């Protein structure tokens, strides 16, 4: 079982997706932001000294959303929307919604983020520079850069690297908060897993990818909340039937986190779609829109944008075992490394790896199995560990090396090319069940946080 050296299975792709999307928006939109400078200055005034003064857009519990934050986020969103329009054929371009509507959505997004950040701070959630650098290194690598090259690459696009780092740090804090408050509390019963696997066997959805968008209308509190939400969603559905653009209606009216992306959920395996959407899209063709669907969090309208086929995946895997030692007040890095060098000499001289790992390794889970990490696929462990695995032959023992978890010795036991079909089905089911529950749980969680917060909007 991979433990200390393992990235959270769903977290790596999620982090990459978040950072890549934000980096693309920042870089592509910056010039347009400069051109749209009137947006970023319209709510600030000059003080008596001629210095531009900031203001408060909203008070949120113990914190505030500054007008400058709202202006900067609004400018980026408007720039991104204009960029999207510029990439569309002229005949498909539609006027942007009124700036006031976009501003309202952006302000609500900032308020919810502020509520989450304050809760994360109260719970003691922090993102160290080391963890942040690891995440940024993954982004840089996916863009063909090193972490050291990122500041100059961002500077070339007019983006402040320090501000970019802090934005990424906040996003990681929110990810950790969601993991703790939502995802960690979702349980999967054997019966749920069995039912899901049965559906996968009988459904073509397992073999297809779906690009889906949706609009969510929250149910307001009060006795007339359901009726009010139903009336609004039916009006939106009628406007869609009359040919209005789905993305713009989502931007203006949707209460989902994806509103500013036109409601897009992106590409997902059919087995990873929320259960509530599955029945709706099964009978739909690309471009069609579902009738309103009611759930615990509100009313949804789903649009199927596109469908594509999928392929079987063979995975190159490594069987490995390791010994982990961590520095402390008594043994610093150099002392730990020297101890591992001594252990390495013992193993090379004929001592067995397993008993030593059980006796000294500080990775409790793998130590019980003699350091065995099982079969490891690409992206399953931190980059430093994966680099060592790639460089070693079967039966070869590494030199001591450092990761953010401490110092390691690793030995490659075997290699294989493995058909992941059955395991992927089970993994997909686990992700699907979690995602199905997470969609509802996350929205309800955000609604609770928002309802419990004191918010005073001042613009």
C-alpha cells in the first residue's frame, strides 16, 4: 500500500486542472485587462494626497472583500469572456450580459471564498511553502518549464509571481478544507459499489466521455422557496427553448460554482457524472438541453455539449519497497542521510530489506509489510520518488534521497505492463459515488456556510 509517498489520488489532477486553467486565464487575459482598465478603477476614489484609495465591497464575518479584489477579479472574468467570444465565429458571437450582472456573480464568488478561507484559518489549515512549491512545480512541468523559470515566464505575460503564488496557496487551502469538511465524510457501502459495478457492465456510459454544462437554481429558505425556485428555473428553461444562449444564462442566473465558466463541468466519464444527470443525458443528443431536474440543493438544467469515445488503458507499473526516516531535533538531514547510507551498506552486504524496514522505517503502513509499497502507476507518488523509480533497474537499490516526507531508500522489485480494466472500473465507481454525493454535499455545505455568515454588501 502506497502511503507516505503517495499523492491523494484525486488531488493531483484536480490541482493541475485548477492551476492550468487559472494560469491560462491570467496569461491570455492580461492584455485585455489593461485595455479594460476603466473596469478596475471605477469604484475607487482619489484621496486628498492624490493617492488612489481602496474601499470595502462587502463585510464577511471577521473579514472583508475589498473593492480592488472585486475590480481585479471582474476585469479578469470580463477579459476571459471577451477572449472566448473572439475565438468564436462572428455569427455565433452574442453581446455580453450587463456588467452589473457579471459583477454580482463575481462578488458572490468572492464572498463565498472569504467565508471558506476564514473557516480554513479557524481550523488551522495551512499550506507550507514546500507544499506550494510542489504544486507549482507540477504546473510548471506540465507547461514544459521548471519552477525556477515560472517567475520570468509569468513576468513576460505581465503577471506578478508573488500574487500568483498567494492565489494558488489560497486555492490549496480551500481544497484541503473541502477534503476535510465534505469529501472525507463521504462513505461508500459495499452495496453501493456492487450496484455501480453492475451498472458499468451494462451501460455504454463507461466507454464514453461527456462534455456537460448545467445551471443550478438554489431553493431559497421559507415556505415558498421551492415554488419560487421552480418558477425561475422554468422561465430559464423556456428561454433556452426559445434559443437563448446556455452559457450566458448560466453566467447570469446559475448558483453553481461553475457559473462563471458558463456552467461547464468539462469532460467527464459517464461513470463520473452526478447520478442526477445520468438519466437525463442518456436519451439526449449533443446540443440538447434537459428539462428542469429537482435535487436537494435546488433545480438543475443540463446541457449535453459533446460526446466522444474512450480507449482501454494499459499502465506501466513498478513494484517497490522503501525505508523512510525523517529528520527531527536529534537527527538533522545530514545525520539521517548518513544513517541511511549505513543501512544501504548492510543491505548490499546481504542483510534482508524487509526485516530492516519493519524495524526502522517511519512509514508505519508500509513498514508492517517490510517496506512494500505494492504496484505503483504513473503519478501515484511524489515527483522525487517517481524519478528514482524510473532510474532504477529491477533489484537495484537507490542512494538515499530527499522528498517532502523525509529521506528514503527505495528498491525496485519488479516491473509490469498491466491491464487496468477491472481495477479502473472499481476506481471509477468509487470516484463516481464520491462525486455523486460530493456534488450535493458540497453545494449544501456552501449554502450552510453562506447562510451562517454575516454579510454586509456595501456597493
